[in-house]
C-alpha cells in the first residue's frame, strides 16, 4: 500500500461523513439557554412593572387578571425550561418548538390583556428571531407565519369582544412584517454560520489526513536522514 493509497483511503472515509447542513448541537444549546435567560429576565421585569406601575398601567390595561396569569405562565415556563436545558432533554429540536409555543401563547395573551400599543410584541420578535437561527429557512418562516396569524387572530377576537378597534390591525400587521424581516436577516446569518462550520470541518479532515500521511511515511521509509548540529543535537 503506497502513501497515496493511504491518503485516498482516508479521503474516502472522510467523504462518508455528510457535509454540515445545520448548526452544531452545542451552539444550539447555548442559544436556547440564552433565550431562556432572556425570557426569565423579561418575565420578572414585566411582573415587577405590573405590580409597581398603576398609573398609567402598562401591563394589563385591558384585563389585569389575564395579564397576571400570562406573566406567571411565562415565568413558570422559563423555570421549567431552565431545568430541561440543564438536563439537555428533550432534544434541541423539541426545545425550539416548545419555547416558541410558550412565548407565542404568553405574548398573545399579554397583548390581548394590554393592547398591541403596549409594545409587548417585541418579546415575540426576539423569540422568533433567535429560534430562526437554529432552523432551516422553511421552518423558520413557518414560525414567523404562525406568529403573524396568531396575532391577527387575537386582534380579530379582541375586536369581536369590543375591546379594541379596527385601527389596531395596522400595528399588528407591522409587527408581523417585522417578524418576517428579522427572520430573513437571521437566515442570512445562519447560512454564513453553516458554511463556516462546513469549511472548518473540511479543513479538520484535511489536517487529519496530512498527519496520517506523515505517520505512514515515517513508518515505511527504508532510509531516513537526520540533520544534527556540531554538538549532535537534532
């Protein structure tokens, strides 16, 4: 077996490994942990604002009971996710969709209880934008579409209840558009990240091949040359 054959064999083994088409698992876990800390922090701050600021009431201006329940639910979900993330169970894919569902329900309820003008939709922008970093384009835009439809459905329900007017559909539409724009930008960043990971993986394979080639040459050379100085040091 020649040195070239040895390298070809290693390249054949390397080619069996699929090219990187997604972010690494460690990176995904780190992103989920950071998002959950954001969720926990925002939930705690909003709960403090709910109790401390009465005039004008920012959180729960329309239905303070619903707002309180939504905040408690958001904080409870953040604590549960904190435990699950430490145990790293279930998988990152399930964690992604579970966190999205929790944020979507909580934000929709908060907007219903406080109005779209409260600015609480920004929580959903951060959530969808962050989770889009972990998903391929079609699934990321699916999250954006589901978010927009839920927000529009909430606004329709609120208008049927008579607690809001048709003019509030414009801010909801803008919020949905912003979610789509942020998702598109994040997908561009994700594409570059995945390409960088694939390049780093390929260079690692080439480096391992080079090391194995050097080892093969050293082991099979019949003659070798050692260069030493005047004091017989290599």
